[in-house]
């Protein structure tokens, strides 16, 4: 059974950077994709970026394109989310999760969140001046 543990969150000023890490264990072919999601208080959880674990393809929400980069280090069983030029609206709890890819068009990701059944505990990202 896949297990995921996030780390790297914190408090940053607008325009700052953070790198989140998700250590993945027990990944199987039943789940093709590792995704990053975020949820702010009072808002729905939404997809941020994902990577197809075997193939390495990456996809992003439109709101983070050009600012965030998802990558993997297979030797460390870790998926990273490098975030640059952070904005206050990026604030939230960031989760990584394993599931199916969902739908993509070009480089844009449209996940089906209910299909993701394995989640990490979350890490808080706060962007504030």
C-alpha cells in the first residue's frame, strides 16, 4: 500500500520560494501518478501539479504554470514541488497523493480528486508579508 509523507512547508514572503518534498513508499502500478494538491481554509482542495511516476511526464494547474516545477528523484523515492514567486493565494495545506492521472490537455492537469485514495498528512505553506 502506498504511503506518502510531505515536508518543506513554512512561512515565506510574497515572491519567495519553497521546495516541498514527498517521500513515497509502496507505489505500485495501480497508481500511475503522484500529485500535489492544496487546500486553503474555506476553499475546495485543488490540484497543483502532478508527475506520472514511471514515465516522468509533468502537468500543472494553469495558476502555477511558470512558477512551480514538479520533479522526482527515483533514488530517494521522492517527488518535489519547487515553488517560485509565491503569492498570497498560494497559501494552504499542501498534500501529495497517489492516484490516476485524470485528464490532461497539453501541459494542463485536470485531476479527479475523488479518485485519489492515498494521501500524505499535509504541510502548511503560508505566503504573507
